[in-house]
């Protein structure tokens, strides 16, 4: 049985997800913890649930999704794992920091890259990688077809979609990612977005004002 829990971090109210199963092995997705207080909140949560982090994964590398990367590496010995096309954004993250007037962050070199169709193991379970560009190059989603959920970063939100006005954003590509990769999963899939509350594929297919079927 897989559980998906959420912590909300930094000025952008970014959702950091912890995904774990009955073995307590846990994936940390988009650690957005920005300061010592938020870092402690992450550690306290992991300690309280007795989780064992085994992976540090990224949906994409906008600045609000990555500030915790060096902390997770130092605390748990896990290097970042992302799509190859995310690397330039990740390595130049502090250009984004300066653009948004934020403190600079430390960057840890990724360990390996993931691509469409890859399976990321934890405990007795795995997440499948879906390549979903349009919000930013290198964006991936993480799906589990047994437990019927998908972690979608900034591709799809409840009644909304990701911005397409930032570098490498493109509405037509984003629309294809949503229709071809997410809506095809099935109406009963739970959707965990990078900001805001969870939703379902069925709700978005019917009600999303930007990409409807
Ligand atoms: Zn983003």
C-alpha cells in the first residue's frame, strides 16, 4: 500500500511529496525546504513516520522545487535524480534566484538521469516516469498505476495548468502532455500537483478551463 504525503515549503507554497510503502522506504520528490526551519520540518516528518529515504527526485527544476537538494544530499546521502533536459535549469538555478530576488541556493551535481518509461523502485513498489514538457523542458510526472495516482509537478493543477510564459514554456506542448500522458491514465487517478490541493483526472477532464476533453 503506497502513501503519498505532502509538506508545503518556501515563499511559493510549493508541495514537496513523500511517497512510501509498507517497507517505509521513501522517495522525496521536489524538496522545496528553503531554510533551517523547513529543513527540520522535513526531518521531523521522516523521523515521526520512521521513513527511510532512498531517492531524491525532481519533476522539474524551477527554483521553488529545488532549494532542499543540498540538504537532502547531506542528511540522507541521496544525490538529485532528474530528466537530462532539466540539468541546465538545475545547474543555473541561481540565475533564477537572482531573477526572483531570492537567496542563492547550493546545488549538488545529479547522480543520474531518468526518461520516459523508466521505473523508479522503492520498497516493494515503483513509480513510472512520464515525460511531460510544455511548462519547462525536462518536466516529468511520476505515476503509479496500481494505486492510481500521479505526481504532476507544475503541469496540471486543480482547475488550472502550469505557466507557459517562462523559458521553454509552450501551451501547445503542455496541452499535448496533459491530453496524451495524463488524461489517458484514467478518470479515477488522483493527481498530486506541485502547488495547491489534489484533484482527479476525471475532474480535470470535465472542468479544467484550459484543457478539457
Ligand atoms: Zn514550475
